[in-house]
């Protein structure tokens, strides 16, 4: 082989190795960057609806893609984690940051601090994202007091696990920007910088190996709009106080955990709201939810609703919802639901739903 | 002021909770499974207090992240998990909510017991959920190989020594004692296993690759068509035919699965149905890591000695 051939051969080999090395380096760098990527998941929520709504709401289409919830979750640094939930809602034509918050979980004395936009820790139901509830709708009381999206706002939260040897006790204090009345009817902004103060004390106890109970009490204090005094040309802030009690009972035999379970959940809300400096109103709402998992992939459940309106306690809505849900796997479900509501004006609503949800990616576990 | 007995016990309980864990004499260990707890007790002896989150009769893939577990995790000096995503649905949620930075991954109080163990069925290439509840990093039931039991015990001893250096020699001695007992037991099990060589079996879930490899058993199919996927009628029919054609004598079912369908298959094929526990604590008599293998080998050997049930 001549010198030229050797040189050509050497150049080709050098080129090949340097290309392979570059590819390997690029691949390794890509893998390394992938390791640090956040967990990304998407939950799709497709829904069919039959029947007519009487409540003045805009009629829904027969089939709707209700929501795609995109979750990005990751540890930020040795001290904190971040959770983002972005809701894409085609029927409303909006993209909304449902939650986006940082949690410092590494504080002393059993404390955790959260800052950002998040669903308020009021009751048990409020924190569950809409596609992940058992229902195609929301309980009437939650709609009446917290609106369709639930009580969520921007602010901070301090949580403390109260040390004791008998049961798990959590005490939460939250300060949030006051949501607008059209988002959260229980409250109303009086001034731009108004704040909503919340507190929650909850306890969890294992009654037996299979049964457990969670009992919680919540309180929220905020404004209910402004009252103008035209005589003195002044204004004052009206107050709204919301109280909540929740009880959750669960039963699941750990020896047959994938086949049978029972869930009972009750939430009661009552609201004291100033209508003016001279008058106030007390109203209430509640729901009961019972779910029975009777086979590995089948659940049946029902909900009873009763609620007044935060502005009017002279009349109430009441109703119920029944459902049968099939879960092909942990990552998808198909649910047939029937709902009847008797509105305060005496009109009845009969609605049927087909709820289908599906999840791709490692969606984080929700609070128990 | 004179305190009543009830007030005294209340006060002492509160003081106990407020006391930092280093003041407690024993190293507080929380494990995800009872197998790891049993091994931690072997190595730690009286120097450790061990709690397991999942019970031996529970499917470790499906454990509720109950807040009561946080009480134990909050006080833990060491958290040990099986890893390979066995506990991915519940352990990360518990760890981040326990408010105990010491036991978070990467810190001194966290141990993934799979380090250095022989892991089978690692998945190469693309993975998606059409394959069922697959574990891309390998099959997580690796503790069912006694050789891995020794490795896990070694990992625990090393971690306990790092956490509690003044007792390093004690942990080393306990590990040595455990290894020597394991070595004796392995000889005993090897002898028993000679009768099991090449025996064919169907299992409910893919829990037994390490056990099967160690004892020479051939697992030819599963009642679940894919990991974590409930059996379909067509799969059961094909499986029944396979058992009949292939003369597969044994059907192994983990205790947390419904027995009705396996019983039907056993009746239709003449295969012997064994409730086969993969974990310590699954039965009252399985208290230690050694008991687990003794129990399962006894079940297998007894079933081979029994005359086969008449085929329908």
C-alpha cells in the first residue's frame, strides 16, 4: 500500500472515530439533560353530555374535549420541589395556569412552606383537579361557593405536622390574593390588594388495618365586596367568613387491595356574609359521596347535593348523581353518569354524561 | 402540682415526639417491604428498630400513601426501598411529605437495596405502557434470590455503619453471622432444589424470575397476559390449553390475587395450585428471610410428592 493510500485510510479512520466520539458525547449529553428534565404528564378529559340544563348556563355540545391538563413536576434543588399544572380548556378557548408553586419541604420542626398559585387547602375535595375527580361535574355546593374551577389563587402556605404519637395531624395557614366573585362566589374583591386568609386543621387515624378516617375543619376569611356610603362619600369593606367540615372514611382490605374498596366523603360548608353594614346572611351547602369498588376494574358511586347560594339563603338547589366507572388500567377510565338537580325555582334538570379520561406520563400522586 | 396518670402519660408521649431522633437509643429504620425489614433486623439486631410500610400479604405495587406512615418516616434515620420502580406509585409521595430531609434520595438516610444485586429482565430499547406495568430498570422481585439476600444485607450493614459508626463492628459481626447462616441454608436449599430442576410452572404475576433461576424452575407463562393487566378470556383459554399440552404441573399464585380464576384453571388442567408468598410476613409462620424460602420450598416439594389430581 502506497503512502497516499495509508494517509487516506488514516484520514478516513480518524474521521470515523471523531464522528463516533462526537455522536457518543452528544448522546451522553442528551441523556444527562434528560435525567434532569421534569416529570411530564398529560391527562386528557373527553366528555359527552345528554339532556338540557335549566340553570341559565350555556348549553354544552354533545361531545366536548373538556380539558387537557399538563403537569410538569420536579425537584428544584436540595430544598424545594416545583409543581406546574396547565389546563388547556377548548370549550372555553383558554389556557390557564391552574397551579404553579414551589414547596420548601426541607424545613425544620415538621414545617413546609409553599409559594405560588395553588388550590386552597379548604376541605378535601377542593384540591383535586377536575379531570381526576370521580364526577363529570362538581358538587353543587362547591360550584355555589367556589365556582367551576374551585378555590385557587396566588399566595403562600405554611403547613405544620403537629407532633404527637397517636394520629397524623396537619395544621395549615394560607394567605392568598382575593379571587374575584365570578371565580369564587363566596368572596368578592373590595380592593386590589385584599387578601384571603385560610386555616385548616385535619387529622388522620387508622381505625383498623383496613379502615381509616380523616376529619378536617377549614376556615376562610376575606372580603365580600365594598359598600359605598354616598352621604359621607366613603366606602367600607364587607366581610365573608366561610367554615367547612369534612369527613372521609375509607375501607380497603390490604390483602385484596386491588379488588374492593369503599369511600365515604362528606363536606359541609357554611358562610356568614355581610350584605351591608347593617345586614348579613348565613347560608350553607353540603354533599355526600359514596363509592364502592366491587371488582378490580369497576366502581359504582353516588353523590347527594344540597346547597343555598352565598347571596340568597331563602331557596336551595338539591340533586344527586349516580355513576358506574370502568378503569381498563390505572391510566384511563370510562364513566357513565346520570344527574338530577331540582333547582331553587322548582325546575328539574336531568343530565347524562360519558366521562373518559386518559393519562400519559408519570403524573404525581395526589394527597391521600 | 400533682399530675394524674393520664396527664403523665400524655406529657411523656408529647415529650417523646418532640425529642430528636438521635436521642433515641436505637437507629430508626423504615423499609418499604417486610423482606427488607427482616434483613435489616438480621443485620441491625437490638441496635435498630424496624418498621415496614407494606405488609407481606400486600401487593407492594399497590399501597396507599397513608398519612400514618408519615409519622414513622418523620422519625426515621434510615429509609430502605426495593427500588427499580416497585414502589414508584407511593414511596416518592411519602418521602417528600415526611419532612425528614435525612431520608430523601441522595442523602445519608436513604438506601436503594438493589445496589449491586443481580437484576434480571432489564429492558433495552423503547418501553411504553402497551407492555403493561413494566419495570424498565429490571424485575424488582430480586430479593427472591438468596444470593441477592446476602447482597442486600451487605448494603444495609454498610449504611448502618455509616449512620451509627460506633457500632460498625457490631453490624459487621451480625452481617458475618447472617452470611454464614445463609451459606448453610443455601446448601440445604440447593439439595432440595435438585428435585425441582427443570420443573415447569405458570405464575400469576411475573414475580419469580430470580427465584426460578436460583432453583432451576422454568416459568413458562403468566395468568396476567402482561404485567399488571387482568387476564382476558382469550388469554385464559390459550393458557389452559398450554398447560394441558405442555403438562405444566404447577400454578403459583401470590396471596394477594383473587384465587377464583386460578382455581378454575387448575381444575380444568389438573395443575396443582399453590398460594405462593413472595414476601416475609405473608403467612404467620414466615417471620424471617430464611422462613420465606423454607416455606416455599416445602410447598413445592410437598406438591410434587402428592399424587396429581385427576384430570377432568
